[in-house]
C-alpha cells in the first residue's frame, strides 16, 4: 500500500486500539444522551457513501419459509415482484395495494422488510415506520433499513434512538447498520456519537469493510478532524475510489491543495481505482482554490479523455476554474457544451461574467435563468 500524507500541522492520534477519543467520552455505552457538541465551523463537502453496496440488502429480501406450500411461495414471490415494481416506477398506490394484501397473510418478517424498503424508497417514511411497528420479530435488516431511512429524511434523532433501541433489544448491528448510523452522525455533525460508533465498529471488526471505514472518514472530514480521517485512511487494508474521494475532499476543505494533487497522482498511478466525476470535481476545486491553472487544464484534458467532461459536477467545477483563471471565451464555450445545467451552473456563469466586468451579460444570464424557471413552474400548473 502506498505511503500516504503525514500532515505536519498536528500529531496523529493513538492507535485504533484506543478508539480515538482524546478523553473518556461521557457515555460508557451506546445508551446515548441527546447532547451533541457542534464544531465551530461546519464544513461543506460531499462524501461518497456506498449506497450501491446497501442496495442488495434492502432490495433482495430473503425467501419465505421453505416449509410453506408452493402456492405460498408463489404468492410471496409475486408480492415481492410487485413491491420492486412500485419502487422502480415510483408508484405508492401499488405499494399500498400490496400492503393491503400482506395484511391478509400470516406475518412474515422478510416480506415486511421488503415493504419497509419499498415505502422508504418512495419517500413514505411514516408508512415504513407503521409496517416496522407491526413486525412481530424485527431483525437487523428491519432496524437497519429504518435507521437508514430516518437518517436520510431529516429525522436523524429518531435514527439514533432506533439504533439504540436495536442494541437494547440484543440485536447486534451489521456493517450496513454502521453506515446507516454514521450517516445520521454526519448529517447532524455529532462527533461525540460518531467516536463511540467508530469504537464499536473497530471492536466488532467492521472497519475491514471499505464502506464502513469510508463512512467513518466522512464523519471526521465533515467535523474537521482531518488527522483522524487520515489515520483511518492510512490503516485501511483495502480502498475504493470513494475512500480516495473522501480523504481528498477533507484535505481540500482544509486548503491543503498540494496534498490533494499528490493523492490524485497516486490514483492515476494505479491503486486498483479509477478516478470518477467526484474525484475530478474535487481536484478541480483544489486547482481553483490554489490558482493552479496549468494543473487544472491537465485535469480538464483527463476529463475529456475519459468522457467525464459532460458530467454536471465536473462541468460546474470547470466553469468555476476558467472563471477564476481563464478567459470569458473558455467559460462561454464550456457552458454551451453542457448537456445539463443546474442552479450552480447558472450561478457560476453569472459570477464569472461579473468577475470579467461583463455586467450586461451577467444580467442577461440571470434573466434567461428566471424565464426558464417561470416557464417550468407554469407548465407544472397546467
């Protein structure tokens, strides 16, 4: 494994066996109090959590009891297929129709889990919780699905409460449970709870799962604990591109742009990972922040070569770069080539024109954007 950056601004924390907290945490177990210290300056950066890895757990329920009749197996398979269709086609009425059919059957935890998952994918968190409450014997899949759903829908406190309830009931968390609760910690910047979750994950051996370590790094990066994030990264036995993206984003948020470039070069030299759009967006942001226009042009060339120039996030980062370091012609050409645009794209264009002193073009761009938005909402009302 390649040697990673050793930051000079602070000493690294003690080994993982000491589970990081610089002083004993106020809680000896995960029966957690609601007190949550916040960092002085919340950082904004995106951490790529492995949602693809979570997908199989929630979308492929276990088969029903093999002792059931063939007719029961057939019915269960049909209901599971309908639930998958309801999620795929965003059809809440179909999910509720399946729910009505399930109520007529004998309670089955696996089918109930599938129903919870379908409701969560449809954004129907109260319905998912209602199904969960009706399960006679919820298992780790049931709890994890709902903890994840709560964490992603702005109900982080309920996610924490449910995770603690799972622990009190004697159900041990699995690797997906840790990602779910760490997602809640990241969203509410709960470093104290995150330290305890990290310690528990280390104790149970789940840090060997790449996506669990990625989530831990995401927490530390979000809370400004860069030395902890780097230590977790350095101790990972295996890494994926999300690992590199997370640590590079953490470095960029601390304005350590040279270290971002160094890690990007390591990715390109080959560590079994291929740079994706998040990698390029992060590196381009570092180029903009450090006025490294030459390096930015090289990254742009790499984006063109790999077909990532057309990605929305990469395009927005390129507009920001050329707005700071390039010419108005470069910015306009990038904007014209973009197949998709969002509010960030338009804002970057307006900012770039203002920086170039082209106030008229900036106002014109704002007016065009306003007309597009008004037309969109007018069509929605028809």
